């Protein structure tokens, strides 16, 4: 099973944004608008979408009922093997 990524980052707004995101609306006509994020960031955030959720669920599903998941405090205290 592949290791799941552990390097996700939050988007951090630049201090000049006063804690608020900015968007630009462009009128496309007929009541339709295009929305563009024009927020200034001091750090861009990571994408987290269907691919990451599916990978996480696949990994979790592969652990269920394999003896590598401990689901009670009594069982947890009895485990001496690493990785469980």
C-alpha cells in the first residue's frame, strides 16, 4: 500500500488582506459571472480532492479486519508490537 502524503499546507492570507479573501467578478452577460480569486497569500494551500480522499479510504479499507487496527482501550494496552 502506498504511503499517504503528509505534507499538506493551509493557505495563509497575506497580512495585507486583513483576514478576508478577495474575488474579482467578471460579467459574462445574461446574468452569468466569472469568479476569480485575487487574494494575496503568504503561503499557497495544498489541493485536497477526490484523489486524496480515495487514497485515504483505500488505505483505511486495507487495514480494517487485518489485525492492524486496534479499536478498544483494553486491546490497545495489550499491544506490544510496533506498527499496530
